[in-house]
C-alpha cells in the first residue's frame, strides 16, 4: 500500500519579488511515512516516472551490521585467544626492541599455545 504525502517546493517566477508556491505529490510507503513521522531519517531514492509523471520515493532497505561479541578462550604469553560465533582470533603484541628473530620465535610459541587451547576447548565441549 502506498500513501501520498505533499511537500511544497518554492519556485521563482520572472520577477524576483514574487514567488510562486507549487504543490508536488510524492508517493511513499506506509513504513517510510511512519519513520518520518517518528522523527527518524530515511535514506532512499526519488524518481519521476516518465509515463505517469508521478514522483515516487523508494526507501533503501539496509540491514544493520551484526557484531559478534568476542569471548576470551585462553591467555597466551604475549596476548590472548578470542572466539566469536564465526572466527577464532589470536591477539598478540610484541615490543620492536625484541628483534626480528625473537619475535618470530615468540609468535611460533604463542601459536602453539593457541592451538593447544583450541584442542583443549574442543575436547571439553565434546565430553
């Protein structure tokens, strides 16, 4: 179902001292009208149909992004292992002063710890 809502668009005539107010009707849906009346903004596209000459407003139907809260699975030496509904994430932090080779060794050690924590969690969940 569509309802009509009128908006006023001022247009200038030949003389700048006189202004003519024209009434334009724009077709919008009931949902869009409810959102506008409640004070919310509505994003969408406005088009004029060339055959009928009517102006229609179509609201974009966007979904809000879904954020999953991350749970801490295990503490590692230089960070922690997190888990969401979709992913496992390994958060690590190293000082640059450690040097490249020490950082690489520490990363391997932390990665082994994370894998062990994941296997422990899997065993506990299955039992």
